[in-house]
């Protein structure tokens, strides 16, 4: 009992209060994250769209998200993290209801585009705020806890959504919008602005707004890291678009898909809090390479699945890869991002997810229709292995860049701390 208490204290203790408000907002938001999980089933079974049309709509969600993350990263650095989060959540709630009420294909497509734009605009601001408030030594724990909250909500949402979809699909959109508004309310009441406008040096402050895009586009180490995440996301996001359609082809119901995909969240809830201790001190490049291999194998085995238990087994396998991938990714983003450009760097990383969100369902649908279901899953396995090799090759350069940025930050800290305070009476 004492060991368990000690582990719990080591895992959750000492984190800032603002982090826990953000964590609570994440959990509530994800408890209502019904729509994206069941959007492919909703579009094909309830609205009667083809698999290609459903892939197009989900792809437009990703296109909107690409614009949203780009704008959200810039606004988080210039306007502030808090107003960006509030605007994004309120706008996403409105678009969620509009999507649920849309009927024609053009209206559904436009609703998905705008919803993706608002929903994903919150991602860079949220990531930057987490880095702002959590000290570097605690970030691995903090990001793991936040990821745990995401998947606790997702596991509950997947099961509940499968049941709610049998009653009324519109209910999914209403509940999802309500949780977004509750999250916005928590941020409005409890979360202060965390962007420190005066914390950078004079030279950095002067050049950051105009030179930010050039800085990112010339950062080959970071862009290589983003590209590898894009390849991993192309594989991972097949569970939202093509996996439910494949299970439907095998005669499995939406409720069965909800139960199977909920295994993803359940395994993460049970095991994610132990991952930081498991990977602490290990090479992040090796961890990311292993994660890519495991995810590729898990999705590759989907080609042989035909029953609920076999689909569940594949989900459990690629979930292990996801659990290894997430905390290493999050800490690397934090260490590879200059302090004055955190929002923009978060936005560029989130952009890789949105590009994958736009292309994964379209590419997956085309491969299924023209080459076959098995070819899609074999391709996922091959892409996972190639990504693993690339992580091993590019890892040392990333670590050197992280060390250089850390030393630069430490060199600036004494100068800032040693400045003499202004006299109380001038």
C-alpha cells in the first residue's frame, strides 16, 4: 500500500494547479468526443454516402484542421493562449451542432471543414500552455497524465457513443458540443493567460513575428521530425476512417466497433501512467522506432481479422505502440521549440496530424476500392517499418539540437535573473 501511495505521489505530485484545470478540461472534452469516432459509420449508414464520399468528408475535416492549427499557433504566440482556446472551443461547439443538422453532401462537407478548423485551432495553444506552466523536469509526467485523461474520456465515449448511435445520431453531436462549451467555461473561469510577452530578449522579441516562418522552414531537424510523425499518423488514423468500414463489411455492428475501439482507451488508461517510468532514461529515438514497428504490426494484422475478438487483438497491439509514441513525441516537441515560438512550433507539428487527417481517409478509401482491403493493411505495416528506420537514422541530430537549445536557455537565465530590481521610489 505504501509503495502504491509513493508511486501515485511520484506520478501526480508537484504539478501546477493550472495544469490540473487544463487536465480536467481535456477529460470533460474527451468524454463527449463521440462524433469523430463514429463519423464514418454515420456518413455511410445514416446518410447513405459511399466510402469515397465519407473519406472525402473526413478528409475535409483534416483540411480545415490544417488551416486551424496554422492559425491557432500564430494566434497563441501573438494574441495569447487563453483567448485562442476560448474562441476555438466556442466556435467548434457551434460547428458541431451545424454538422449534426446538415443533410446534403455539400453542407456536411462544409460543416466538417469548419469544424476541423475551429477544433484543431485549440491544439497548438493548449500544447504551448502546457509547456508554459509545467517545468521541464515534470513534462514527461504531465504529458503522460494528459494523454491518460484523453484516453479515459475516449474509452468511455466510444462505448457510450455506440449505444447512443442506436437511439439517435443527433444526440452524439449535441453531447459533443456541450462538452466543448463546458471546457471553454473551465478555461474562462480558472485558467489565466500563460504567455510571457516580456520573458524573451529584446532581439528575439523584435525578430520573432516576422522571422518565425523562416525560422521554422529552415529548421530541418524539426521538419524531419514532423515528417516522420506525418507518416505515423497516416497509419494510425486508419482506425477512424477505414477500420469501422472494414468491420462493417464483416457484418459487425456500430456497437461492436465502439466496444472494440474502446479497448484502445482502456489499455492506455490502465497502462499509460507506468510508461514514463518504463522509458525514462532510454533513447527516445529507439522508443519511437519501437513504437512505429509495433503500430505497423498491429495495423498489418488487421488484414487477417474477421471477428470481433481478432479486431480487438489488433487494436491492443497498435495501442502499445501509441502508448510508447505519445510521451516521447510530446517531450521532444517541447525541447525542440524555442520559447518565443512555442505556439507556432506546436502548430507546425499539429499540421502533420491535419495533413494526415485529410489524406489518410482519402488514400485509405482509394486503396480499398482499387487494390483491396488487405493491401491497405499491408501498406500500413510497411510504412511503420520504414518510419522506424528513419527514427533511428535521424535521432542523434534531434538530441543534439535539444541539448543546444537547452544550453542556450540556461545561458539566458542568469542574465535575466541578475538584473537589478527597479527602486521602489523613482
